[in-house]
C-alpha cells in the first residue's frame, strides 16, 4: 500500500466505524418505541408474559379500549385540550419571542446581557417549587380546570427558551440586508414580513417544534391544575394505571396514540429542525 493511499484507507475505516456507532445509537433509541408499538398490538395476556412473546398474535383490542369501545371513556377531549394548549401557547410564544429576540440581537437594548440572564434565571427554579403558588393564584382567580390557564402557563414556561433560541438565529442575519431595506424606505413591519421572518424560517420552525413538544408532554402542572373539562393527553394516559393493575397492552396503545402528534410534527419539520438547530453553530 502506498503512503498516499494509507490515509485514505484510514479515513474510510474511521467513517465506517462512526457509521456503525451512529446506527447502534439509532437502534438504541428506536428499539423502545418499536417494542411499545409491538406490545400495543398484543393481547393483555401475551403482553404480560415474561419474557414477552414476539411471535404472539396481533390484535387492535388495546386501541379499541383506548378509544372507549368497552368503557365509553373517549380520549378526544383530552387530545383536543392538549392540541389547543400546545398550538395556542406556541403561537403566543413566537409572537412574543421574535420581537424580543430582535431587540436583543439586531437592535440590542441597553444591558441586553442582563435581560438574557433574567430570561435564563426563570428556568433555574424547579417547576415543583412554583406549583403551590400557581395553584393558589389559579384557585383565587377561578381558573382551575381551565384550558386557557394551561395556555398561559405553557407560554410563560417556553418563552425564555424561545427568546434564547430566536436571538441566536436572528443574530445570523446580515446587517447589510436590513440596512439596504432601510435605505429603500422599508418600515419595521415590512422588514419583519419580508426579511426577518423568511430568512429565520428554519429557526422559527425549530423553536416552534420544541415549544410544541414541551407543551404537549408537560404533565406536572396539568395533573394538578386540571380536573375533568381541561384534562390533557398525558394526564389522561395515567388513568390507565388503576388499582386493578397495569394493563400493559392498553397503556402502550395509549402511549402510541399520544406520541403520534409529536412524531408527525417532528418528521414533517425535520429538515427545518436540523437546519434551524445548526444555524449559528459554526462561527
């Protein structure tokens, strides 16, 4: 082997090795999901066997029970509540985070670093520490078991993360483009509509997807602050763990259905998500 070809061979071997590592990591993350889907298609008897039976017959009984075929308990109100709280809060977060990020990056305000630290400091308090004060305030205002309370909570919880993310995205916009727009007489609304939002679309997609996932998966505040009318999907999922035992097939079927919106949103926006999360990573 020549001295010139040796580095190329080592490079290919290294790339193959890292490729195997990437596939192993992917399988490590995918296997639990695949196992959950497979268990959801088994009967309760087959799902409860130890070790689980891979060759057992498949059935949709778990999904029928989740959608209330036997009990009449429909999951649709909980799914609609989760969708309402997640989508509306994400839109509110974007409406507040984009102007704030603009003020902190393109047109920085005085002591902008202190402002960013204040946003970050709101995430340092454990969520459970603010649970009792939030509950008492909601009780005094008559907002318990109200989906709009969850919208406000999810907006306030996700806003600091969104501001930090959007600031890093907007900081990558060339100032020369904004200056050219100002010379042409474009006002701030036109700059937002024609330059900032289109250029930062990948960052907006990444931020909105992350906020949606955080809101959809949140359970601590939803478990305490909701009851019957505004119960969310993760809280409804816990209702399958009863004093009679854990019905594994039905719980897995419920988990698959509750996870679908997040998976669909992730696959639909995966290109934008990767592009947005990598934006500004290399200076």
